[in-house]
């Protein structure tokens, strides 16, 4: 489970690459999923993006799987 710490925008989470609980930068990005220009405005979805501050590994997870 992720925990907060004293750093700005940081969370302690498990990193699969480091195999340790490390500081991660965590944010939410809105991504356009459609490649068709006429549908792009209707295909935006939120993604949770994390980056390990130890090794730099990034991962993202779609937050809206409706």
C-alpha cells in the first residue's frame, strides 16, 4: 500500500524494478486514446502515472475502466 512522506508530490510505493519500497513521483494525466481527429475530444481518459525516484522506471494505469 502506498504511503505519503515529507517530500513534495511523493509517495512511497513498491517498485517492481528495484524490488523495494521507494519514493515515487505520482500524478494524473489526461490522455487522448483515439487516433481519429474527429473523435479525439471525446476519448480523453485519466491515467495514474508513477515514476520511481531511485531507478526512473515509469508506469501508468488507466483509472476509468467503465
